[in-house]
C-alpha cells in the first residue's frame, strides 16, 4: 500500500545527519562551546598557576627577609654577648684553671644554637684555650696572628666585636661546613690588649635553625652566599666553597644568560629580589623550574645573600583545589552541552513524527472529502 | 515478548546480535573519545590538550549525539509502509514503532482527544 508519493518498504527517513542544515548549525554550536570551555579551562589554569607562583615567590621573599634579619640579629647577639663575657675576670685573668671552666660554661650556655665553639687567643696570636662541641680541627698552640679577626682585635676597643671570614675546617666534626668566627678583644686589668675571645658559628646550623621551620616544602633549599657568590651554606655539602658563577658557568641550560644577568644584578645592587628560573638539577641531571627569592644579610661591612628556592612542582601542590574546580566546571559544561543536545534531538524527532502524522491525516481527510464530493 | 526483547531478540536473532554489537561500539567509541579528551585536558599539557583534547571531545560529543539520534529515530519515526486503521475513527494511519496496531490512533483523533472532543475507545 502506498499513500501519495511515500514509497513502500521504507521507514520515514530524515535528511542524512551531516547533510541536515540544522545539524550543521548544532555541530558548530558544540564545536564553539567545547572549544570555548577548553580555552577558558586552560586560560584559568594558567592564570591560577601564574598567580600561585607569584604567591609562593612572595612567601619565599618574606621567608628570605625574615631569615636574613634573624641571622643578622643572631650574629649581633652573639657578638654582644661575647663583648660582655670578655670583660669577666675569669677571662681577663687568663688563669689556666678558671678560664677553661668559663669557656665551657659559655659553650654550654649556647647549647641548641649554632654557636659550637669558643677559643681564647693570647696577645701573640697563639691559641691558648679551646672549648667546642665537636672537634673543629683547631689546636691549642697554633698561631693565628695572620687571621683577619686577630689583626682587627689588636686595634679594637673594648665592647666591639668583629665577624671574620668564614672558615672551612678540613678536619674534625665540622669538616666541609662553614664556620664563621665572631671575635672580641680581651683587655687585662691594666686595660692593655691581652688577647682575643672568638666563638665559632656554624652557618649550616644557623641557616637551618632559622629557615627550616619556615620552608614551604621538604624540597625547599636554602643557600647562603658571600658577596662574590661563593656558597657559605648549601644543602649539598659539595657546593660549600664553590662559586655560583663558576658552578653554573660550566653548564648549558635555557635562560642561562638571563639567570646570570639577574644574579650579577643581585650581587651588584645587594638588594632583595625573586627569580622564576629553570636550572639543571644537580642530583637528577634534568632541568627543573625553581622559584627563588633572595634577601641580603648584612654582616659588618659585607652583604651576604640568603637564597630560598622551591621547585615549581612543590609550589603547584597548592593548585589542587583550583584545578579540581576547573575540571569539575569543564565536565559540567560538557555534560550540559550533551544534555541539551539530547533534549534537542528528542524534541526534533518527536516534532518531525507529529508533523508527519498530522500531514498524513490532513492529506487523508482532504482526499476523503474530495471522494465524498465527487460521489 | 517485551518490547526490549523484541528489539534485541527478534525473528532474526543473528542480525539483531550484530546490530546490538554495532550499537554498543557506536555508543562506546564516542564515550571513550569524550572521556579521553577530558582526561587529556586534565593533564594540563597545553599543546596536546588544545590540539588533541578539544577535538576529541567535539568529535566524541557529535558522534554520541549522532548515534543517539539514530537510535531515537529508529524508535520514534513512523513506518511509511505500515498502515493500520485508527482505533478511534477507523481511518488509515501510519504505524509508529513500538505501537500496538490495535491501539494506533490517527493524528486527527489524537488532537480531538486532547481537546476533549472525543474519547479513546
């Protein structure tokens, strides 16, 4: 049976899916919607990442600044305490029996701090008494008259202190670790120069004492460098005593020139600042992006640099909640597009069916009426 | 026999199984594309996310709806060669899929019933 021009043996077929103008418009809508949400997702993620990196750099800057001030104050405090201690009669008397006990008392009173030794040197520059927690390699009877702190002390007044060039013990319990001497002159009862009282501050301990509790992650590294760029303290002991320019100068990595330029700027201006830099990772021999902040540590006339560095992966651990929100939003929008499309297909096909049935009934009724009229 | 069973286990069992398998693949592939695209984008690999992730989702969504449209058309659009008498007025009307021929109602009667002019038998 056939009604009008409708062919037998077939089902009512709509226009082929991809030829249908409506479907083409709908495909364009899906393409635009998904592309838009994809771009927004990447854009928002990128923005959040940049903002997060900026925040971490800011935090590191605060940590570096706070650490630098703490180190400065600790050294000042140590110096001030030494100047007072150097005026005690137990010290000025150079008594063979009393002085060692006084030194022991001094070292014990610094327990739990980075001060690890106290040394008394006589006016000839010969080490007379040593008290330390571990052997630092210093020996009694050694002549140290050529040291910067001894030469300074010979011309210094009572109540003054001096921070000497950090030393790298080659022997003893602190081998390979920078030990900074803080010295003050000792004057005898006649106000004559009698010697020098020196205490040693372990820079590694000093850095970890103040900065470790503030670290952003376990992989946050802290470095202390002298004005020429030589590492005084570093997580990798092999770096201590090495110049940063020479160390990185041997390596090739993208952005090296920019990094060197920024470093030189830092060492010229002696201010504080931030780096977002890709550097070769010494342990894994791969490139890692680091967020670094530095602050000057003013010690006497010198300006050291305290650098706090965190790998970007650790910083982006805080990206999790943002990322989850963006992913959820993206998935929800994609499902809304799918749900809307499903609804559209249903509405469209039901409308098509109803239109067909209504058209068929109208044609049938019209034909019946014509037949009736003709008869 | 239920309508669902009728759809999958018709008189020609073999052909229905093939159609079912085809349908599963036609539905599964776009879903894999959409999910794969979303996963690729969540990896936050900017270039691959943009170059592969977004097109995968677009193609997945389009083919998912294409498959859905094919299934819906199969179940909704009426047969053009199967005509039965309307259960209300007795006039000829096309038979829609999943409709019992004895319960078929033509569009005119359906409109009349909806407007309260007639009542179904």
